[in-house]
């Protein structure tokens, strides 16, 4: 059987648009001889729909769009396997089920519900969905198809050191003697995920001696970026075909092929390249799916804003990116010149709004209240907040979204200003520690200077007081970042970090204190594009009013 894996970029709640994509891809697959076209998890309604699943009108539309899909594909020679949310059975205590629906010649042949409902990190499916109580193999033209939905294939005891669930849907399906295992997924990208996903499904293929096909969602939805990277594996675990990463694609494969080929190294993205592509896709989809087309960036002359600007230009085009320089009395001439050079390199509009006069007016207004008090962080933050006000005024006037430029290192320890440099709609690099910011910036320059070399080599500085450097307040980033990755991403304790990496106890304890006291800032931050297994935002939930002692 010739099977098409169709990875599309759906928008949550856009039933008309999603249906059009699915019908168009099915027609294309049919013209190429496919007998079955496989789409991703919840592709008809978009993933993740979150609390939309609690609205009866949303679920009613899910039901009606299945009927529309049946009618639209009734005359096509290819069957369609698609994901959609449907109303849960009465008495289940939940509002919906996460379903895979197989349609052939206008008729529904299978409605398989998801059995394993993830409840960790960014996933909260047990909040909404009732789990499947049984599974069955379905036959199509002599092939016996075992259909699983995303997490249903992520509990293999032969691959994971510890299972998350007491049952394994794949093992249960294997007892029904399928000839092909199909997984429809909305598996978001993070560092290393593409490799892990392929290794895990290859382990299933080889253990059960069965071809395994996966169609994965592509595109950005709020903080999550889905890489696609759909593929088919032969029963020996080798790759039969692999779709593109970070863009829509359709690939065809014959389910009877006995063996595949290893993907050449030249076709595999490095993790740095994959991260960059994820940020470009996530930025583009966040802006466009929220109904905007243009963005604003406060360009400081530093590496963070330079990287965000380069990403925005790749995502939206230079004509849709406006950068604003807002020098103060502490801004160096080099920073202004570097900003101008970056704008020239990228072919974007650069405007200057000097803030020194505004700052002095603010200071004069506050002077009666500050009598007897020495200048401190208040005056530094005032500069940042003036910039935030100006950026939001421009955002309102020009209907453009503001992209924030803070990195994960800064957000972790609070080296950022509420209602100042944190103002904006999307934290593009909020899941990149500073050392990875440099890695991506050097990667951008691999074929020639995009980001000026002087930006890459200067000492990082907020330039809010004379001769300021980041290291005045923080350890060097090659010390800070490993501590943050251990504490924030892997939940290692301060004692474990000291013992494992050899950092001074006082340094580790200082960083941990900063992380814990900054939670109130992070919960007011813009959504962060997720790149690591543990990013700030929806996947990391900690109390604000707490006294953490571990």
C-alpha cells in the first residue's frame, strides 16, 4: 500500500482553513497514487486547543467538520486518517476525547481514541480528555493498521528506563497482529527531540518487526514549535522516507518495502540549525496566527537584540521589521554604530528615539520624592521603562507586535526589568541561555557577516550606568549557564551541582536565590518559544509566594 505522510501547519480553531489544507493535501497525495493519507494529531481543530475543549460549540464544530471532510473526500481514491477532538462519552467526567478518524469513500471506518494522556511539562491532556478503554486494528485493502496517537507510542519498556503509564497501547495492539503501526502526533520540538523520537520508534519497529509510520504536526502555536520531521521506518528500524523539518511537506512510502536507508549526514540538521529554524518558524506563526504581519524590536547594539532581529527578518521579511534605537546618556557610540550596521546588513528600517531628555524629565518629577536617597537600580530601571513605554506607543500606532529580546540566563536570575525590556508580545530567545545565543549568532554568520563582528566580541552590558558590564552583577556566562541548566532544566539541587561540576558553593547558592526570587517576574513575561525540555512558561509552574529551601 502506498501511504502519504502529510504534515501540515494547522491553526487552533481555524476549522475552515485546516479542512482546506487537509483536502488539498489529500488530493495531492491521491494524484501521486497514495491509497492512504495520514495527518497529525488534532489536525482538524489544531493543537493544543486547551480550554476551547470545554466549549460545547467548539466540539460541535469538530463533529460537523468531520462530516464535511467525509463529503469532500468521498470521490477520492485515497483514505484519510486525521486527528480531531470529539465529545466524550456521557459519564466519563471529561468534555472530550482525542480521536483518530479513518475515512474512506465518505465513510468513517475507525474512530480510535487516545489512551495515554500526558500530564507533564507543557502537556495537560488529563484535564480535558477521557482515555480510550480499548483499541482495535482496522483493515484497509489487506493491510491491518494499528493506529496510535502520539503519547500512545511513548511508553515502550524496551526503550525507556522507566515507564510513565501502567499500560502500553502498542503491545496491546500487537496482539491483534497488525501489519503496519501508524502514529499521528503533535510532538513539539525541543533540543534533541527529533533524534529521540526517531530512536524510540525505531526500537518499537525492531522489537515488534513491523513498519512504523509517523505523521507529525509542523508549525508554531503560542510557545510551542512543532518540527514535523515525519518519517517511515522499515521493520528493521531503518528509514524508508523522511519529511522536511520545520515546514509543511508530503512524502510517500510503500508499506511493503523490506528495508530502508540511513539518512545521509548532509540531510540532518545540527541542533544549532534546528534551534534557529524553530525560532524562525515560531516567530512567524505567532505573529501571523495572531493576525499581525509586522514587528518592532528595540535594538541596543548588543547580541541579544541582534539575534532577535535576524530571526525576525528571516521569519517575516525585512519590509516587516522596524528596529528602534533608544540611546541614553550611557549608550556608547559603538552600540549605536553597531545597530546601524546590523540594520544595513539586514536591509531593514532603523529609527532613533533618544531618551536622555525624557529620563531627565522623569528624574526631575521624582526628585521631591527621592530627597535624601542615593541613585540605585531605580534610576537604571527607569531608563528601561521609558524604552518600554515608547515601544508600546509605536506598537499601538503602527499595529505591530513588539518582540522582547531577553535571553534565558537573564530571565532566570532577574537581570531584566518588568515593564521595561520585558515589554512585548513574544520572548523569542527566552529559552536560550547566553552561551547558546552566541552559538546561534556565530551560526548565522557562517557564510558571511550578518551580525557585526564587534557585537559578537564586545563585553555584554545593559549600558544603564557608566562602564557597566553584565559581570558586575553576575558570574561569567560560561559559569552561570551550566548552573542554570542544571538547576532549572534538570532540577539538580545546589549540593548536587557543587559536587558534580565543581562550582563554588557560594556561587551556586547565589544563583539559586536569584532564580527563586525572580518567579514573580517570569510569570508576567511574554510567552517564550520553547527550545529545551524545561522552558519558562506553561511547562514550569512554581509558586510566587513561597520560601524555597531546596
